[in-house]
């Protein structure tokens, strides 16, 4: 087991007011960034605020920025960081700072509530739903989401444009709309809800210019852009510009892919 000391520069403060504080801390082979944050809490900074829960990449709580990149602190090995530079830890930039590394992610829960829930098919009770694996294979990938909101933090449409937040749901929740639109049993149509139109009109799909930054930071390796957002854009375009689809919607029948 090898040991060495590393410099950490951690943003400390409350409500957006604060600055960087430097620490030196012992690092052991195999450790992740969250181990070092815990060691600092135990030895030098007992009041350092950080959110975490599982330490296994599954709860999505420990999201922060390491050297400016959105990451899970518990899944970032020290060995992947440049060995000769300080490790810089900052809170998620796209959301309001609460204290130190903790941010207020209320925005994401508000956007989650704006996506209309799955509409069960008429005439079937829970337990009677039947789907073939091939019909759910595409959207099953999206269910791996741990709601860490790293994709929401990195998306420039949110990160650099506070003014877009009201109109733009962000990649995680556009992916949720895509999942429901692909769901073989979702009966949203029967209630008059057009999920494709709502993606564009209510959830801001047009703000996405498919840069794929969200995909690059997803710790679950979900291909958010290629498998959810681009297909959703294609389905929205089909619906908008195909005259037969338009006619179908006018006479109450909506062809599906
Ligand atoms: S692909 Fe779209 S949603 Fe993802 S980061 Fe880029 S603009 Fe944002
Ligand atoms: S899609 Fe990936 S990056 Fe976005 S919230 Fe889910 S797990 Fe996190
Ligand atoms: S502590 Fe749960 S994902 Fe990091």
C-alpha cells in the first residue's frame, strides 16, 4: 500500500458567498475522492458540508465538481486525477449553493413533477399489464438513472443560462418524456395528452442542440443524447411535418412508430 499527501482546494461558503480553502491530506492507494473528504472531516474540517449516502454510485447524492467536471465523489478514483496538481472541489455550478459542496437541487424535482405520469391502459388492472421484452428494450436503459443530476448540471442550456430554467426541463427529464413516449402501454393519447407536442412546447426540447455533454458525464453510461433526445426530436419532427400524421391526429387516430 503506497501513501502520499495531496493538496485539496475546496470551495467553502454559504449561499454563494465564500472562497477556496486549501488542505493537505494523506491519500492511500485505491481511494476515491469521497474518502478524502471524509478524512478531512475527521481530521481538519469537521464542519465541511457534503451530501452522500451509499458510497457505491447508486444513490446519486454525492454529485459535485472535481477539477471543474461534474462527477460522483464516491466513484472518482484519485488515480484518475492529475497527480501533480491540486484537486479542486466545487459544488454543482448550475444550482444554488447551500453550503460548501452541497447545492439546492429543487429545480430538478420541480421539473420532474411537470412530466405527466404514465397513463395506465383502460380495462387492465395493475398486475394484468403484459409487455414483450423487445417492446421495452429501448427504454429500459433509461431506467438505470440514479438521479444524480450531473447531466442537468453540465448541460450548457441550464449551466450558462439561468433564464432558460423556466422553459427547459433538461436532459434527465426530456429522457423521461422519451421513455414514456416509447412505452408500449402508455395511454396518454386517450387523455388528450400528446407527449411529443409536450416535449417541444412544455419541456423545451428545442433548447437541446445535441452537444452530448450530458451523455459524457452520466455515471450510468446512459446514451442520453443518442438514444433518448435525438429519437425524441425525430418523433417530434415526424409528427409535425408528416401530413398523414397530422391528418390522423385531426380525426382522432394517432399512428405510432
Ligand atoms: S445534448 Fe442537449 S440536453 Fe445534452 S447537454 Fe447537450 S444541449 Fe444539453
Ligand atoms: S441520466 Fe445519468 S447523469 Fe442524468 S441524472 Fe440520470 S444517472 Fe445522472
Ligand atoms: S454516495 Fe451514493 S452515489 Fe455517491
